[in-house]
């Protein structure tokens, strides 16, 4: 079909008008650019209410800048990223417990920042139930960042770059605590790990696991998956897994509920990127995955709140041979998501 | 005699008009303001932060250095028994002894009428304790107005915070700290220290809420801080120097549930 000159001209002009309109729209600040979460097909339903805090490119980028900014600490030395390092799936690799401000030590192992949009509870004892309310705790904890959020807001308000970034993300230079927390949430929500070899295998994306890994998976499904359930590898619940209380005598979930049936229970951690997140357990007492498996086979200590699934015929422990453990470790290694731990979008800019 | 008759007639007329006026000074839809004053005391003394020494029922001397508490979910009770619930979002207040401005709460848009009682919650209800971050403004912003009255590690507001010093305190700095909260738990049940208070003014006094009144009427409440320690459980500072999120806190909340009274009502 041959178009006549005037028709073409009309089309070009229409195109220019549309383009101009589009330019005007964004110039007028029609709002930030939506950046919806990429939901993996093998994951369960989302927990976080994204309608209350729609993720945008500008909000995410602001959250990322805040996450890596030591301004959030009392003396501007510690950022969220200090103890949540991307290369270790946002944990503090090699540290049983983390050292915060003035090298003060906490009592618990730094958990990974990943797939938090699917998390019902935060911290090892689940004391916080909304991601937006999570950052107050490390910011104000005297052994972590030891700062007061009102001071953080003051420092942000004095910073013209932040004023501009908050305006771009939330439409106003008025920096509120709600906007601060929502921006941090937007960054953390985008920390989605779902591209390990395991994921590509279960989603039939052309990856095949080895026989050893597949045998490990079968053992895992029989002996581990009742707590480390779904493709998040956690049931989002709390269990006593038979660790002997340390000198700290951390009572775990009991501290939140004051219910004796919750004594020494801790949240089931996800096993994604587990090879990258040593040491293990709430206090980082085990340095290798083999040490963890040895605990489950031979190290379980009985107590009134021990999870009943950790007993076989009334005797504490999960039966595991040395060969089974080797296969399990092979399977767990398939959960490493290199794309996630190297994603430049999630790194400090 | 005629003069006297005239005088009596005039008086009667005045009386009648005033009666008439009394009956009609409220038009349907009239709204006014009501002030609630929170006057913190210790027994029969005005509370003096940091300086005065008091003695609790356990016979221990103490000074108070901080007294903060939340008041929420206010309901006003009229002389005829009808009740007016203050809209939820205008019904959260943080009273601080160190900040005089917080001790007078003015409720706006109250239906005109004669009020003789008030009900409220000491603390913050469970819905607000679990609300989205954007719905926590003013004194409920855990990072601004409510800073210091919020448990960051165990999401929830501290309903009442009383701190002070005592020679019998077992802490290194000789300070006692009572941080009382607990809204019942988010997903698993735990302590619930939400306390509802229902107060009625003694005698026949009522707070007359009227449209366009220059000075709103005032419920002058007294909050007796000694009742945090004394009551069903007489708290020993030596035995319980620090009480925060723990089962013992229930005893303290039960004690302070009766710390408020309407002392009197001002109408001008």
C-alpha cells in the first residue's frame, strides 16, 4: 500500500504531538516510574502489601542509596550494607555475630536480605511483623547503628541530594519517617533471589541437576522439607531445633510471646544461597554445612519445646548417613543464585 | 408597694427568660470544644520531677524522673447517659510530665451537651499497634512523636513509661525503669495490658459543651503516679527494679488502671 504525502505528514505530526505530550507529562512530574516486583512462578503468594507502597524506580534507587549510607548510624560509620553484604547474599559472611558501631557485638547472626516480600516475620524471633517497621530496630539498637530515627530524618533534610531524591520518589521534599521506611522497603523488596540452578531446573528452563544433586533433593524432601518448605525453603514459623543454649541463653521466640511453649524457638531460615551465608544458626555457631547436618543427625539436645519432627522413635536426631549428608550438601549448593549476588542493580553505586 | 410588685415581676421575668434560655441554648447540630487536663500527682502532692522524694507502699523512697503515657479511644458520657465517641484519628494523645503542652488535650467538634463522664484507653489499641507505617502519624510515629514510646525489636507501643531513681534499685545507675506495653500479640497471644478507664464526675457538676464558647469546659483529671507502684500488687523497687516486656508488667498495668480520677470540672 502506498501512502500519500499528506497522510504521512499527518502521522509524523501526530507522532510528534504524542512525543511532546509524553515529554511534558514526565516533566510535569506525573509521578515516578513503576517498577513492579518480578514474581517467580515457583514462589508462593506474596505477603507484603505492595498496594500500600508501590515500588518505583525512583523509590528503589533512593532505598538503595539509603541502604548503603552510613548516615543512618550515630557517627556515620555503619550502613545497612555493612552487615548485609551482597556477595554473601546480604549476610555478614564469616561473622558468627556481627560487629556494629564502635565494634560492639550483637548476640545474633545477621540474616540475609532476600525474598522479604514473602516474609511474614522479621528477625530470628519474629518480633517485627511489617517490613516497613523493621529498619527502626537496627538503626536504634545501641550495638548496631545506635542512632535515633528523628536524627536520621534531620540529617536527610539537611542534604539537598536527598531532598531531591525524596521529592522524585514520593512527590514531596518533606522527608517523613514513613517515606524513609517505604524507600528502604522498596530496595529490600527488589532483592529477589530466584535464579539458582535449582530454580531453572524446577521451572524447566533447560537446566539439569546431576544425579547426586537429585538424590540429595529426594533426601531433602523426605527429611528437611517439612520445615524448610515451599520454594522459599522456609515455613515462616518458629521451632526449637535442639541447640544447647549458649552462655547468652537466648530464649528466642519466647521473648516476643512470653509463652513457655515458645522457649528457644527461632524462625526457620530460608536455605537459598546457603553456601554463601556461613556461619549458620541464630548465633552463627556452625561454620560449615556439614557441621549443621552433623547437628541434625547427632547433636540434637532434647528439651520440652524440641520440635517433635527432630526425634526418631523418641530419640533426638534425624537419621542421616555420611553419604546422605554429602548428597544433601550437593543439593543445597544448587540453591546458590550467582545472578542475585552479582546483580549490579542491587550493589552500592 | 407598687415598686415592689414591679420588682418581683421583673425578677420573675428575668428568671423565666433565663430558664427559657437555658433550655434553648443548644441548637440541633451545635458543636463545641472540651478540654481534658491531665494533672499528674503523687498521692496528695503535685508531681515534682527529679526533686521530690516519695515513699511507696513497700516503704521504699523514690524520685520520678520521667512519666509518659498514651491515652486513646476517648468516649464522652453525657449527663443523660448518651455517649459520644471521639473519631478514632482525633483520639490518640501522648501525655508527658516533662512537657506541659501535652497535658491539656482539646477535643474539637463535640456535640453540644452536658457531659459528666469520660472513658478512654491507657495505651494504644491493637489495631493501631499493627497499622501500616503511613497511618502512624503525630504522637504515633515511632520515629518522631512517639520516639521512645515504641519497642523497635518487638513491634508495639509502650503504653506507660515511668522511670526514676531509688537507693534500693538494684541497677548499676540506681535507676528503676517501668516500660509497660503489650497489645496482645500479632499472631500468637501474649500479654495484653490495654486498660480501659471509665470515670464519672462526683456530684452534679457537668461540663457544658456549647457552640462558640470562648473558653471550653474542662475535665480536670488527676493521674496519681504512686498508683503505678501501689495497688493490688505493691511493687517493690528493690525486687523489681526493671520491668519491661515481661509477665510481671501485668501487675503494674492492673495497678495504674485506677490511677485516674475526675477531680473537678471547670466551665469557664
